[in-house]
């Protein structure tokens, strides 16, 4: 076959040399990290527009539409009130258990949905990926932006519940803002990690519910965190108390619930903030680098 | 092969002042197909596969492109023809950087954009919003998008039968969807645009308009690849044609010669 070895019969250069001479690059090559970050920043308008569009379309098939953004967390809280406040009617020694529980549930849901929807951040957008070239990291970031908007809604509901159950407004309430920002950074990193793994391992989606259920029980959402210290050996309790979701839940409870601090927060505020920053930086940076290293693989296969 | 000498000579002569945009160097593409679930899909089995890093047992390898080489230059429109399953679409995806070649290499100038029939945007969103998002995703600035959006909707012709631009894309007919997608993708100047059967879905009027658009893109120093089963639309838009058969480059040369040979063979 003539077409395999021959390059440019006239000048005697190979095709690779010809490509190099004219500055052609290998198709689908991954740009260096700094250039990639710059490109990503240039796509900020795309990310905000895409997340707004996703929020707008997420309830487009329902009659009540956007109202569900508030109704979903409210219904959630109502169910927990019914089970733990009326039926079981035990507060597990936590004063204001309903508010304690709802804070845990809402904060946990934020990271849970990051992990769940992260797995489909790439696989759910294959059409877009295969048609257009843009930094793929824009997709997991968009997922987090959508969830952040939903989180803000549930925070409004939570504030209502907390006040309604008789908690005072203190200056500590201001701390909820940095706590949520740190959790969001952690979530972006987690979403990127899940997106890369999920793009390769299509079975991950089937396994995630089990992992998340375990994580739920290990995060002190449904009971007092102090329970770990009472029931588990010291090293296990310490390990569980360093678990990122538990750290962010404790921070939110520390900020919003005057009745829970200090009796029902296992760690000191200093330890909580240190851990929260550490987890955010480690996952934010680590997740981004991990995702970037897989850039040329997305959309293939 | 006798077919080979003529186009190779052609390319070498033309190379004298022209800039290559796509260099395909002895490319082989082998990809994996999932044959679908054949059991072993329980969570336990899934976990086991993740831990042991093995592939599911139901994967088969297909050698779709076997040692294809060619060079495309600025301002060329190149048609790709061949029977079904001859590797045309696979080759385009390799040029777009979406399928890694198993051997050989593809070099491109800038980032090629692939426009296929199933390049779905967001079906739950209105056509207008899809236009905005698509343009932003191609790297346009918000001001540019604002300026171009009406033109894009106008070009796609989706508003010819009432106000469809404000309806969700899932309510569009397949032809309308394809027209809108083509209108969005072709709104930007691409160094290399790969079109995979996307023009086939439109009606005659739209086809004429899109062929005009392809010519404009080509004239603005881009390179356009067109995969189509419609030989007439290739004759209308492309001056060079590559004929693939079972993953092997069968012929590469002026459209009329290659198309005549292709039709003569049938």
C-alpha cells in the first residue's frame, strides 16, 4: 500500500515533520494545567448560564415548577418531624432535636447530591462533549453551582425551622457563610473526582447508594455525634469525627444552634475550622488536578 | 495502487504555498463496543470489577480504521464517502480527538469541531436558550452571543412555522433540531469543521442554505470535512473526496473522479 509509508514525495519530509513545521498539534491533546485553568476562567459565562438553565429546566415537567425548590426541603423536614417528633417522640437527649436533625440532613444532602450527580457529570453530557471543545471541568463546576442554588433555598427553610423551634439569633449565625463556602469547595473537588471515575466505571452508579448510606450513618446526621465517643473505641471515634461531611455538619450546628453547643458538638471550633479548611483545600485542588489529568479521555469510547 | 499516485502528486504540488490543517499519519483506530448486559450486573459484581479493574466480559474490539493517511489544507472542503460501516464516522471522531488512534497520529491546527446528527444540546430548554448556551460553549463572549443569536435562529429557520424558538427542543422534529444545531455550530469560524451527515436531515431549502454556509466557512480559510451518503451534495460542496472502504483508504482525489469511480463500482 502506497499510502502508509509515503509522506510528501516531493520534499521528502514525513507527515509528522510536515505537521510540526506548520505548528499542528496532536488532536485532543491535554493543555498544561495553567493554560487549562485560564481557559476554564474564560468559560465562566458558560458555567453560570448553563447552571441557571439547568435550575430552570429541572422542574419544567411539574405543575408547581420552581416552588419545588422550597417544597422539597420543607417536605423533607415535615417527614422527619413526623417520624422523630411525633411517632418515635424521642429526642435522644438532644434539646431541639428537630432543628439538630434538619441541619444535619440539609448539609448532608448537599454533599450527597454532589457525589451522586458528579458520577453523571460527564456521562450525562456526552452530546455536548462530543460536539464542542471546551474545558470539561466546566461541567462538574456547573453541577456544583446548581446544587449551591438549591442549598440556598434549603438554608432559608432551615433558618425558618431553627427560629420556629425557639433558637435565638446570635452572631455565630454569620459563620454559616464561610462554612458553606468551604463545603462548596470540597464539593467541587468531590464532584470532579466522581465525574472522572464515573466516566470510566459505568457501574459506579449502582454502588454509590450503598457508599452514601454508610456515609450517612458515619456522619451523625440522625443522632447526636457524641454517640460515637460513647459507643466506639477512641481511634474509631476520632476517625469518624474527622470525616468531612460530619465536620461541615458540626460547623453548621455550631453556627446555627445555640442549644447544641457545646454539649452536642464533638470537636472544638478550632479543630472544626482547621479540618474544614484542610478538606476543602485537599479536595478542591486534588480533585481539579485529578480531573485535568483525565481531560483527553472524556467523551471517548 | 494506481489510485494513490495521482492524489499524492496533487497534494505535493499544492503544498507549495498552502498550510496544512489536518495531517492524518497512518492512523489505525480500534474501539471497544459494549455488547449489552449479559449478566453479572449485581452491585457485588460491579464492586468486584471496580476493585479488580477488569473490564466487563461483554466487550468486543473493532478495528474500524486501518492505516489511513492524508493531508488536508486550508480552504479545502473534503467529502468522505463509502458504504455503511466503512469507518467514515470513526475517522472523523479520531480527527476531532475523541477516539485515540491505536497506531499513527492525527495532527490538527486548532481544535476541530465535530457536528453530528446526535450532538444533542439540552432537550428540556428552549431553542433560544440552546443557542445562547451553544455559543458560550464554543467560547464566544456574552456580547457576541447577544449579537449573533437572532441571526442563528433566523438561519435555522425554526421560526418559519410559528414561534418555535421559545419552545423546549424536545418538541422539535428531528429535522428542526438538526437545523438548529447546524446553525449554532456554523455561527463560529472554525479552523476545522467536521460534519457527519448533519445536512441530510434538513429539507431542500435548508440544504441549499447550509451548503452555501459550508462554502463560506471554506472560503474563510477553514477546512470542512463532510460525511454523506448523498453523492450529489458532496459533488455540490466538495472539490476533493476521500473514499473509504472497510477502514482502508480506497481513493483520494478530485470529487468528480472519485465519485464517478464510486458510483461506477456500484
